[in-house]
C-alpha cells in the first residue's frame, strides 16, 4: 500500500517539469489575489434562515474598506451548516453587492472529489472569481499526501475557475504537508494556498520552493500576518477583518510602505482580538464583536451556541485592551 501511494506521488511529480513550464508561460495572465480579504460571516435571522438583507447591509459597509475582495463560505461563513442552494445564493448576493473590482472567492470544498468538482462548477455559474478548496477530513486517516494530490489534481483539472488550496488544521485536524502544496503549485490552475495553521517556517519553505512561478501564499490569520509578509506571503484571509477590516488593511499598507515600526506595533495589537474571535470564542465570538461595531453578526446556526454573559464581558475586554477603539468605534 505504501509503495502504491509513493508511486502515485512520484508519477505526479515526474510530470511536474512540464506543468511547471506551463505555469510559467501562463503566470502573466494569472489572477492576482494579493491583498486582504475578510472570510465573511453568513448572517442568520433568529429562526436561522439566512438574512440576505443584513448581508447586503454589511457589504455596503465593507465596500468602503480597501479589501482586495471577499471570501464566501469559509470556516467563518459556516459553510458546513448550509445547503448547496443556500451557498449559491450567498455567493450570488455577494457578487451582486460587491463594488466593481473586488474579487469573490468561494469555498467549494466537499468531502468527495466528485462533490467538490460539482460545487466548483456551480460556484463559477454563480459568479465567483476563484474557489477555495479545503482539505477533505472525515476519513482523515486516509488523507495521505497521495490522496490529497489526487483529489486536488482532479478538482483543478475540472475547474473552470482558479483554485486556492486551503489548510485549516484547527477545524479539520489535517495539516496539509508542504510537499503537497509544492507539488500542486505546478498545476497551472492552482494559483495559491491559504494556510491557517500558523507555521511560518512552513510558509517560508513553500514560498521559497515556489519562487518565480507566480504561486501565491496567503496567511489565514491576522495573528501572524506581518511575519507572513516578511517571508514572502502576498496577503491574508483574516477572520478579524470582518470586524476590524481597516486595521488589517492598514497593516498590509504599512508593510508595503516599509513602515516597519508602525507595522510591528499594529501587529501586536491585532493578536489578542484575532485569537479571541478564532481559537477562543470562534464564530459566535466573531459575530458578537461585529454587533458591537455597527455590523450585523447575529446568531450562528445550531449546534453553535451564543456566548454567555461572562464570555461577552471577557471578549469585550480583549478588544478594549487592544486599543483598537479608535478604528472600531465600539457601541
């Protein structure tokens, strides 16, 4: 079995030089995804139906922030809680209400390769500019490097849209190996990689091994955004950008302006709130903080539970301690 798996990887890598050449030839026309994206939350009513009116209101406010675009139906969008029809309606709503020039990247990862290809095609029809494909994880014990390479190759071959790989081990318990990312970077339709694991050394290695190919690496968290930039990442898909979008975009700008002292200071201030709305309190915490700053967070879908009164107090204290109040105007 191990020999067969190795042969599968080896056979793919034997074709890498040809794919690499194709990638270099097509890189000039490749979609540029550099910049900051909020992985936007999906607003629900009290009965847990999607509240499209509130989604439009949020987008009207986010459109004023210099985001590169929006990521729909990621972890923070509660994609796992939605039907295919709901997902498509969400993407259509975002596309219709995003200002011109902002990219819409849609999550299309499913547990099977077949379902992922089907949803990817539907996302293209709904208006997405690219897809973000998370690792399958239910049969995590069988998600070997060979299995993931096979999965992503088939998806990328069939996709009418550029594909971004997505590793979020905190949710999937699968940390996509650098070897998988590097192998898939040779595919001309795989344009980048979002990593939420936070291993900056791994990100640096991937950037180094894919240098000169046009492959783009994105940080999956505002907690390590500046270190990610320093080792060659081109942007971030950051949960905190839902609530503190201008501050996250400011960090992007400060780095590119060479204002490192200010960038380091701002990075320090973002770490606490980012950890609070991800690892500590998750999507319910993120949505609660959105409610405080004039956006609509609202409830999550069951079985996710709202924050307790004590949790809300602790979360609010984290934001107060971060001294982001000037940017956020908390209510």
